[in-house]
């Protein structure tokens, strides 16, 4: 089967699977191009309330397929950045479920997700220094925001791989799970995500990502939605809230 991105939607969670097992799920040019298109489709699906990005089998993503760099490295990097930015802009919570290698372009994609859960034994690396590539400014800033300038420099200067435990200490990942428990934990946590207020999540995502001009917009959304009143009533009545607000669909 050709390298591709597969997806499914189950219980309001979209799961996108990077599938290129012959090259440890490395991303081809076609896969980079298809990711923004797929994300736009899933963002517009009202049935989707959260998204999980993972790799087939025991590897998350070994980066870009190096053969794609032989023609125009600048074009290949541009494709990766557009895919990364589309993932970062996805309007609903995103989580990277990481097993095995998460390297190069794989780390770009993982960093663009809101959260990263990893299995013990996972390895992380940002490797442009091994190829003489200038890492994109936007990707560098995103990495620095996660791990701080010192760790970002360590990763970028050396291209060395770090283990999941160190990634957890530096803030590159949010949870590390024992072998065999990642899938269960991701399913458990995404059930929590889809039960919560999309209004709260969408506003928090914008604010956490640095948006500073939408305070009044979100106050207006909160007033019109009635979600706060519903949340308070549900708490007092000891029941699950029925939040009405959802991410607007384009078009």
C-alpha cells in the first residue's frame, strides 16, 4: 500500500494515522500536502470534538522522507511548515500519541499538537543539523515555547535523540505511559476532552497560543451560548452538563 494518512472518527474523536511503515512512517511530499486538506475536512465536521495524531505500529514518525529533499529542500521544508501550521491552527484539542521514534518532521508535527502523550521507550530528536538544514523560524519558536531556549538549542545544535523521560522533564511531552498502556490512556483522556465545554477549550487554545485581540469576542460567545449557566446548573444538580456551543464550521 502507498504511504498515506489514514483517519477514522469514533465517539467524537478523529484519529489520524501516519502510515509509511517501510520508512518508519516518514512523511512523503504527498503526505505533507494531504495533511492540511484532511485537517480542514475534520475541523468542519461537527461530529469531531478532538483529534489524535499517531503513527502506525511502533513508530510515530521518523521525519521527512529524505528522498524528497534531493530535488528542492526549500520546497520540501515549505510543505512541512504548511502542514505543521495547519495542525497548530486546528480549532479543537489535538493530542499526539507517540511510540518509538519521533524525529525531525515527526517532532514538528508532535510539537504542533496541543498535547503529547508518549510510551516508555519513545525517542525524540530535532535533526536539521545532521543535514545542514536551517530549521524554520516558526518551528523554532514553537519548540522554544515548549522546552525553553536551552533545551531547544541542545536539540537543534546536536541533533541528538532524547528519551521519553527527559522529554517529560523538559516539557516536550505531557505524560509518559508504560509499554502497552498508551492507547488506553489516550482513549480515557479524549473521553474527558469531548465531555468538556468546547467554548472553554476554543478560547483557551487561542489565548494560550498568544492571541491577544479576542477577549471581547469570547465574552460575547460566552454570553450568547448559555454554556456558563448550563455548567453551573449541571454542577448544582449533580448531572453531566449539556453544553450547546460548538466550533463554527466554515462555509
